[in-house]
C-alpha cells in the first residue's frame, strides 16, 4: 500500500479527533506462515490539547493468554499531515503521516510477552477510517527486517 492511495478517500482521518475520548477495540495476531497467535481487546482513551498540539493516548491491550500491555503515547501534531510520537517502550520516535482516510505509523518497540520477557519488533501500522466511529488497523511486525506477524484490529469510539 501507499499513502497516496488514500489521499482522495473520505471521510478524512483527523487522528486527534478520532482518538479523543473513550474507544474500545478488538484484534488478532497472525504468524508469518498464517498461523493464529492470539486475540486481544483494547480499552483506549485520548485527549487532544490544541494549545500544545499534543494528543495523549493510553491503550490497554488484554490478550487471551492472560497478559496485558499498556501503551501511553504522547503524539505531537507537526503539521496537517505529519505526527511524531513517544512512548516508554519505543526505540526513538514514532513517525506518522496522514492522507485522506488513512494514517501510517512506523516505530520499533519492546513488546511485553506472556512470560514477562520483552521482544523488540518493528511496526508498520496502517489505520483506515471507515466512518466517524469505526477504524480498522493492519500492522506488520518485523524482526531483523523480516515480517514475523501481522496484526488486524478494529477500533470503535464509545
């Protein structure tokens, strides 16, 4: 996919609008060879400070094996279509670009595992807005430059 593929698509995704307030989500992780790895639910809530141009977003992931993961994002809106994010387990800064109904988010993060260990994955996330209340996400997870899994998730504003 290319971000330009979405440039003329409506509705237009405005990240700080969609992620302001409470959200819930659901998803699955699929292994490189197509095998099911896990399913999860997401409880999220965000707030946009227009004065600082900063979206704070907390996402709590609950996996079917009993473990959980919390992401606490601080996302700076650099321009109408560029974003920069920080999170405690991110290596460096997440970079994001928006066009039309899509947003692409790229970063590397240490992901907590069920046994308490952490594994660093590269993430290439694609957020696609369907309507004012629903968004789908497709993410490619990489290790050493090779895709090891994909993640499919859906968000709903509540």
